[in-house]
């Protein structure tokens, strides 16, 4: 033990002064307009002359600044790897930009479901473009992708969007579907938009990539950026999506009510269904935050009802121990064990996602059947709470509002620098 302690101390001493040699990095390169429009002339960033800001060394981001995807390393060298470390471009303002702000016509669109903070992102895009870069032509596209070709855009300015961050939902309105690539790009070209800000989830962002590819094919001087939006926190690359923390906070109210209901009845069950089509982030974080939940069911983990290790056995034990139980279930959990008709198996929504059956109502029914069968004559209550849309239609909290501002401004800086 003494030797082990000494060796550990020696290692720690060495680590305190360790210099890491250059590591093998592979940059996930972003396209720039100059990739297919090499003649574009750079401009000095107007932030250089913005009296709201004072600049010291290190304010501007260089094109060589990167963020490593994996930030944990093993200094010992016991697990050497020849695979390069994946890295991303660092977001932030660049000293040179590829747009003359006087000639920018920006379009902002929101697509898919609601999420706390949507209006904050829109507001901060408008304020950021206006105040930081002096852009004066900013337009909102109404009702999602279809709005590009089916309605007139509305002109936006800081006065108009002044209080939008205090409202839930999206003032621009949103919808699913309506993605017609050539109609959308034709409208972008016809209206002279040269910056397009698309706020949406994975399906929306796949559409944004198609728009970029078509713009590149036509060699248009138009930059496209996607701002990832999903209340479920299920977009890759980013650690957290905006609105997620607000949704988890709102879910606490439903869980607290379910707990009170369960405690107030003999053999009481409080059952809460939360959003989470393919991932259980909201259900899991809300469960861990509340400290009142006995069982959390999420899409990532299969579960079953009957037999050893099944849900019924677990709930039976909990009721015997505590006299009540609280269950939180994500909407996408258990979809493989809920009976479906052939037509239900084929059903999809406007975004092309399979239509989910109501796992909450099904679970409530199955719990009642089980209790009646195995505990006939004993008191039993299930109180089912479904706050599904309530948790996403609210105003963003302070943490999410700040995050929305950072995302919006990062998108503006990136587009101005010509990334697309």
C-alpha cells in the first residue's frame, strides 16, 4: 500500500507539469460559400467599429480554433489509439466576414413541434443581426417550410420582437411537413434572401441540408444555417437542446401532483406520461430531479409487465413497502408491447414519424386489470396525469433563455463568416 501511494503521488506530480504533444485531430469541416463561389470578397467585421463593444486580444475566433468532441484523455498511455480525435469548428465572431450587411436579406423559419425558447431564438436572431451587424432586412417565414412558397413573409425589427421572449410557442407559427425543395429554393431565390436561419429538429435539419445542396448546385450566394430545436433533447452533436431544462422543470409539477394523489389513497398509483418519442431524456431528468418517482420507463430500455422482473412484480413490492408508487413513462416507451391493428402499424404523422399509441392510457388499463385479477376486493387507485403539451408550450426559463441567445448569436457569426 505504501508503494502504491508513492507511485500515485509521483504520477500526480508528473501530471501537474505535463505538456501534451500535438494530438491527432480530424476536423469535421463545415462548408463555406467560397468552396463553390471562390470569387467572394471578404469584408471587415462591423463589430470592429460597434461602439457597444470594446475589443481585447482573443475576441475574434480564427478558422483554426476547434472544439474537441472527446475531452477526456488517459495520460498513462495504457490505451493508445491511432484513431484521430474528432473536432468541430469553434463558434463565434470572425474578424473577416463574407457578407456586406447592407446587402443582407435574412429569412427566419420555425418548423416542427413547439419548444420553450423558440420566440427567444427568433428575437435574438433579429436583435443580433440588427444591432451587431447592422442588417436591416430581416423577414419571418410563417407556418414552417410551406410558408416559403404559400404566404408573404413578415418584416421583422427589434421593436416588433421586443417582448417575444416572454411568450411561449412561436409567433411565426410552425407546421410539420410542407417540404417541397424546389418551391422553397425558388422562393429563396425570387425573394432575394441570402441568409436563411432554420430552427427545427432532426427532420427539419435534414431538410436544411437538402436546401443547402440545391443552393450549392445552383451556385447561389446564400448561406443556410440550422439551429437545433427539440424539447426531447434528441439531436446529435450538441449536449443539450434549448427548452429542455424548462420542460424538465415543468414536468416536476405533474410528478408532484401524481405523488400527492398516490400518497392520499390506499394502494395509490400516480402515473405520469411525459414527452419523449425516441429518447427518455425528459422522463429521466424529471425523475432524478423529483426524487419522488419509483419507476421510470423510457424508450431506450425495454420492459415487460408479467412475471419475474416485470413491472407488476415491482409495483406490488413497492405498494407493500410504501403503500403507494409513482410511475413516469415517456411517450415512446412500450410501443412494441402495445397491441396494434395493421392500419395502426402503417400510420405516420406529417413529418413521416410512426404514430405512437397512448402508452399512458394503456398502462393505466393494464394496471387495473392486473390488480383486479391478483388482488380482487382490495382498494386500488390509479391517477393518470398527461401534461404532454403543457411542458413545451410555456415560456423558457432563465437558463434556456440565455442558451437561446448564445445559439442565435453563434448562428449569426457563423453565417456572416460564410459558413453554411
